[in-house]
C-alpha cells in the first residue's frame, strides 16, 4: 500500500525527475498510477509509461491534476514554463492545498514565488530542494527548505519522499547553493576520482573492468566506514598509513598534486555557479 495518498506530478521528465519518481514507486511511497509526468516530446517519456505512470505533453495537465508538483525543468526554462502555465491557468479551490517542489539549481524561493504568483492563493506553498542523481540507486543526498507558507506536514511529506531515496536534510535556504557544490555536483567529482583510480590500476596491469569495480568498491567501503564509525577521515587515513609503507608514499603524491586544494576549489566554483544560474 502506498505511504502517500497525494498524486505526484513532474513538470519535466528528465534524469533527475526519473530518479525521484522511479525511486518513489520502487520504494512503495506512491503507486505508479498516482504519478503524472509532462514533457514536450511524449516519445521521450516511454520509460515513465513502462513504470505505469501517466504521461502528457501538456505541463498544465500536471498542474491541474496532481497535488505535489516537482518542477524539474532546467533553470533557464523556468520563465517560459511558468508563462505557459499562467496562460492556461484556471483558478481552482484546490490551489491552496497544492505544494510545489523545485529541483532547480540556484533558483531561490523568492524567484519561484514570483514566477508562480499567478496561482490565486494567498499562501502558495513552495519547497526548494537540491537532490543528486544517486537517488536512482537509493543513495541520494538532498537538502531542502520551504517558504513560510509550508506547514510542518508539508515538510514532513517531502522529507518522507526524499529520505526514502537516501539522506534528506532540511537546511536554511542560504546554505543550499553551498551544499550544491558538495552533494549536487559531488557525484561527478567522485566519478572522476573513480575513473582515475581505475586508470592507475590499468597502468599497473589490472584489467579495465576489474580496476573499475575495485575502485568503485573501495570508495563505497571508505564512505561507509566514515558514516558508520563516525571517525574523522584524517583519523581513518592515519589508520591505513603504516610508517614507511606504500600508502603514505601514495598520500604524499596526492599532496604534491594538490588533490585536496583542487577538490575544495571545485566545490567552491560549483557553488558559485549554482548561485549564478538562479540569477539568469
């Protein structure tokens, strides 16, 4: 039995939306029949139909027929998307209970309220989120913040959905852009590191597929160790580094290559870019 009774809508059916929607269905949070997705090209929504979700090429269908609506378009498409919805908008008694959930990088709650101000309610409820694509395997990391009109129950429902796909944490909105550089962009950074680990193994004679598997498992194991032991990564690193051993020699090479500074810089630049995207 589904854990939520509300109908869940997705305006935009791309990879992030699919990671969320498919995860909610697989986890039993909602039934496929409760989900409706819109996109400009129905042929691109076939994977949603395979799940049993309803698809449409009209964004307004989602706005009209669902209760919790995920806004999953690209940030630069928000204005034309909202304008299209405004053009077709017909006031309804259900508007006051609708909840909009944005996954748009860098797009503030104020901006979202401005774009959707055409909805005739004095208390439009909007939650801004920053998820990541690891949701597709149930290991996502998402932060979220709601506007003042969101009730505790609204936030609880969104938390239930997002936390079922990994880890979800409510934070002040001012923190979301900073977190984006860590969690939203982080998977791409980690994939680059996994690839580099595997390349190192291949250079030393390990077959490519085996090297990739070993590299990914090593990062998975290290991440779980941090989460489950609660130890600081520096302490865990020291536990691996024997005096005069091979690990400390490798760590020295990482330091010579400024690995930590490079990653810190990557997070900073990604966070700043996230904030910039919301201003365009």
